[in-house]
């Protein structure tokens, strides 16, 4: 049985998500198993043989009684009952049955172990393909998908959902299949032995099934409530720790403690209820199992003692009573096993639905069927009456038009939410325009392959993302075939070489997650070195110097003078020096370019740019004048 502390309770303490399209999901799972169909077929054969061996043992035990221990000629089918048989003859016959039982037990266990191994062998390979397809799909999806979906939810598809499927493939699925086979084969053996006796013996089974599913269902409900209450406890604890200063400043310690006490008490009550149902399941099933055994013994004994056939069949023998006791016990165990593990299978199928839902997601940005490879570009970028809408009916860009000549530096300025980032996201075609078009050297970005387009564009974002890898490999990400010398040269160009050399292991220093251990400015310098290594024709800087101190900015600016030479660059700027050096300044407001020109030209207009300059940049001139 699966009872005991941590047995069914641990299995029941899982959130069950009911699948909606079971047949479709199972069919799609089979697509991943199809290359290893022979292992699945072998698994089923091994399970059938193992189950048959297990079901044969009660009958042999009954024959040991009827043929040798308490000989009964009418009930013995294994051999011939000889009244003149000696003790040695009976002992020899009994020994053969014992050997057969031993062989069945050992063989059944061995076959079952091989079945689990075979299923795991095929399942892990299918799961590997599923993970790889999911990971590849994540890279195919457009950026718009990630703005609509939380990263944690996407990660759970690859981690939690696949882990749930792996657990089911490793144990739960075969246990349920084996349990169902055991029930069917045991019932068949009982009916074959004596139909009325089998029906009477199984009369308690419906009640056992009801008790199992009732207690399991109530326990899962209680565990769900327990998890919700635990979430309230954790939330209250996190708020109390994060807001410790406010709690103490307003002398709200008593109220905070009382709120935590109420949440903790609710969690306690939910856990007690869940534990009550979980702990009650085994005793109830065992009690009903004993009732079933009692029915077998009483009905069989009455037929035997009265020498009266049972419902017109034959007189029940002692051996058949022993066999049916074993049958009833073997019949009861899978019921509980299936009830406990079936929820895991449901969760796995639901997880599969979520994974296949992600795989079915269509990327918004795909290469056109007739897309061409973009040749080496000079860097002329043209926006023609561009309109963009992330949501239907809400325009983010409203008829944006401008022309950038090769080698020009364009500074894009404006208030938050004006559409600056949207403009630069259209150049590498992270999003598509609603109306109008974006061209590079006369090529519409929608008519060239994304790979050939983006390979000629370098991007440095404000929040530079670094991988948990060495500094050398983080820079080399810009061009994977680059040599160590080329990586170091790019770092020197970005003024990152000096601080990298001061790191514990220099260029071989392994960074923490997202560049942990480095300052914001240092992370940006490495990102700039990465872009420099890629040697792009067009460079996009999204507030790349907004978190760098003035001294570091001067170093970056000097590097940019070399890096930007002969390249077209777009900069969302927060520094006056960047804007002053720009060949063209675009003032963006409410999704439109309201002003354009050089820094001096826009100041002379005394319009929106002048107002922005006076509020954000004017103060930067005072230290320089001093």
C-alpha cells in the first residue's frame, strides 16, 4: 500500500490543473515518442507479462493448499490428488509450487523494473526533444510576445511543466497503467475461478473507490486553500520585513503582529483539515479492505462447512478462500494508487497543453517568403510616414518621417513615453509598422531576412544584459569567431580594458547573474565593447550613458568618436555632450517628430526642445563654464 507519512499526502499536496483537450494533447505527445515507438511497445509488453505473473501467484497459493496441504480432488487443477501419496510426495509437489511462486515473484519484479527503465529511456529522449523545441520557439518569438507575457510564466513552461511531465513519465504513468492492468487481470482471474464468489468478494470495491476519490478530492481542496493561506503568510512577512521602518515609525507593531497571527492561524486550520483527510484515507481503506477479506472468509467458509455449492456453482475450497484473500488484497491496492497518482497525470497533461500552446504561438516577425539577404550596407535609414500600434486603436507613432545619411549620428530626445524606443526598435525590425515603411539603403526591412539585417546592427541598451559567463565570452558574444586579441582590442576601444584587468581573474572572471558584481557603468562598458566587436554598420544606443559618471562618459565619448566613424548611429540621449555632437536631433513628442535639426538650431526655435533643454540639460553647462 502507499500509505504512511509523506505517501499519498505528499502526492496530494500538488496543484491539480485539469486538462481541457486530453486527446489532442496525448496525440501530440505521441509525436515526440514516435521515434522510439519500439521502446513504448516493449514497455507495454513487459507490463502485461509482469502483471500476469503477479496475478498467477494467488491461484498457485490456492493450489498449494488444495493439492498438497488439504487435498481436495474437485478443487485441484494443478495436479492429481492421490489419496495414497506419502509426505515426501506432497512435500516434493509443494516444493515445486514454491519454486514456481519464487520464479513468478522474481520474474515479475524484474520485468516491471525493465518496463520502468524502457519507459524512462524513451521518455527522457522525447522530453529532451520537447525541451529543445520549446527553447528554440522562445528564440523565434517576437519581442511583442514578451511584453504581453511574464518571464516567470514562460520559464515555468520549460522548468515546472516539463518537470511535472518528467515525474509522470518516470513513475506515475506506468504505476497507473500497471494498476489498471492489475485490476482488470485480477478481476478476470477471480471471475474465471468462480463468478458468484468473485461478485460477492468485490461488492465492497465501489465503496472503496468512492472513499478513495472523496478523501483525495477533499484533501486536494484543503491543500489548495493551505497554499493560498501560506501565500498570505509569506506576503505579510515580506511586507513586514520590507516595511519595518514604516511599521516602527508609526508604532504599528501590534497591528502587524495581529494581522500575521490571523493569517498564520488560517494557514494552520487549512493544514489541519488537509492532514485530517490525508491521514483518514489509509485507515478507511484498510478498514474496508478488512471488510472485503471478512466477506471472502465468511462466504467461503459457510459454503465449505455446509458443503453447499455457492449460488449453484461448486463448493468453495480452502485453497480458493486463500486465493481470493490474495486477490482482494491485490485488487484494493491499485485503487488507492490510481486515485493518488491520477492527479499527477492530469497535471502533466495540463502542463503539456501549456507547452504546446507556447509551441503553437506564431511569431509576429517572420521573414517574407521572398525575403532577400541584405547586402553590405552603407547606413542610409529612411522612415516614411511610419505608424505603429502595440494595441489596436492606440497609435504609438503617428506618421514619423526622417532621412538619415550614412555616417550620421542621430540623437533622439523627448519625454518618457514619447516613442523614442519604438523608433529604434523598428530599425532592426523587432516590430513591424502598421503603415508606412522603414528602409535601409533602399531596402524595406520587411523584405530582407532578419538575420542579414540584424547582423549589421549593433545595439547597446540602457540596462545592459550580461550572461553568467566570463567577461571574455560576454564580449565575444558580439562575434563568436573573434580571437582573444580582437576581444581585448574591442574592450580597449570601449575604455573597459582598465577595469577588466583589475578584476580577480581579468578577462576570465566569471560574472554573476545579469553581470552581478559589476556597477551599472561597468556593465554598459562591456556591452559597448560587445557592440564594437560586432563591427556593425548601424549602431543603436538606448540611453547607453545614462548611468555612467561624467569621467567614464568622457572616456566612452572618445571611444565613440572612433567607433562611430563611417557608421550611422541612433542615440536616445540623456547627456548634453551627446546631443551637441549629433548631426541631427529629433525631438519626439506624443508619437510624432515635432522638431528636428542640430542642437543650436533647435535652441533657436525656443520650442519643445528648448523647454526640455532648460528643464534637463541646462544645469550641465554650469560646471563646464566654471
